[in-house]
C-alpha cells in the first residue's frame, strides 16, 4: 500500500474501521485523519440512506482543495484518500481503487488465515 499511497498526487490515505477509528494513515496537509473518519461516517451514512439497503462502494467529492474519495473495503472498513489530480484526470481515483483492492485482498487473506486455524 505504501508505494501507492506515497505518490505525489495523494495527500493522505486513511483506512477507517466501523467504529470510526483510523487504522492506517499517511499524514498530509489537507485535513486530519480524525476529520476524515468523521466525514467518511457521515457521508457514507447519508449516501446509503438513499440506496434502500444497498452498500455504497465508492464516492468522490470534489472541492477547491482537491478530491476526497471514499471506498468501502469489505463490510467494516472505509478507505479515504485525499489528493489532487496533478498527473492527469482520474489519477487519484485510479490510485485509490488500486489501494482498496490491495487492502481488500489483505483483509480477506487475514480472515481466511483466522478461519483456517
């Protein structure tokens, strides 16, 4: 994850558990992990109210400070990425998707190891 999260267009990444606690953080300048955790919870809840029981998998919020991307990783985690698309359109989104896929496989393999024991 670190090689992707350290790309220059990414200001920070944060994996948030279902209790709102940031799990893994790359510090940045646009906000704090605590603010990210609160925003993720609030935004996901609000969006999912309109999905009639469905789960949001990804949401992008574009503001003057850059783009904030929220991705649900599994049932209990949300990945938050903040950055600017300095290398072309969609770079932050693509990087976030790649990070989320890696995290999902790590979480899944951890669950499988736990179940096997």
